[in-house]
């Protein structure tokens, strides 16, 4: 049931504007949201992350589900099919800590990143 509600929300919730929602600014302390600048040492660029997720999952629903599962429990690598961390992220940056988002915050972030990046 929980999964069904999530998928329903994922499919109806979308943004018209491209300004960053305030929830997404929570990612910016570690991930650079801009295209050009780099922030070495903290975390991968958000653009690289989103590109990698899109390269690994065909439908936007699968892309969103992956990101959502990751945000709910970033430390549980094994439970989520990690597409980035195995290859470069965790070695270079260490594990992402759980940043304590509410399900609605995660949903807003996931929709924004997949639809607008
Ligand atoms: C406290 C710093 C920090 C914050 C805040 C943060 N991240 Fe991360 N994130 C990291 C680090 C470090 C990595 C690289 C290690 C890893 O992959 O787990 C990472 C990796 C990731 C990955 C790659 C997962 C994979 O497959 O390897 C995703 C997706 C991600 N972050 C999304 C987000 C989103 C979305 C936000 C905002 C809600 C966010 N992060 C906020 C530090 C952070």
C-alpha cells in the first residue's frame, strides 16, 4: 500500500517552474547544484548523479524510485541498487549520511531533480 501511494504521488506530482524548491537547497551544502563549478572533496556534482541515474534506469518512474529509496536510507547501500557509489563516489567521498528528510521532502526533491536536471 505504501509503495502504491508513493508511485501514485510520483506520477501526479510535478513542477512547472524551474526555480530550486527550498527542499533541494538541503542538498547544496554538499552537492554542487550548478553545472560548471566544482566542489572537490565533498560530494559528487548533482548533475553527474542525475545523469548517472538516468543512464541506469529507463523510465522516469524507476529513476525517481531509485532516488527516493536512496534518500530514505542513504547508508543502506545493499538495499538499493547503487549506480554511482560502487564505482567512484564512496571511495572518493565516503558514505552520504542520512540527512533526515520527511517523505514529502524526499518526494519534492526527487521529482524536481529528475524532471528538471
Ligand atoms: C552532508 C553532505 C551531503 C548532503 C547534505 C547530501 N549529500 Fe548526497 N552524497 C554525499 C556524499 C559524500 C556522497 C557520495 C557517497 C555515496 O554515494 O553515498 C553522496 C552521494 C549521493 C548520491 C549517489 C548515490 C549513489 O548511487 O552512489 C545521491 C543520489 C545523492 N547523494 C543525493 C543527494 C540529494 C538528493 C541530497 C539533498 C536532499 C543530498 N544528496 C544531500 C553527501 C551529501
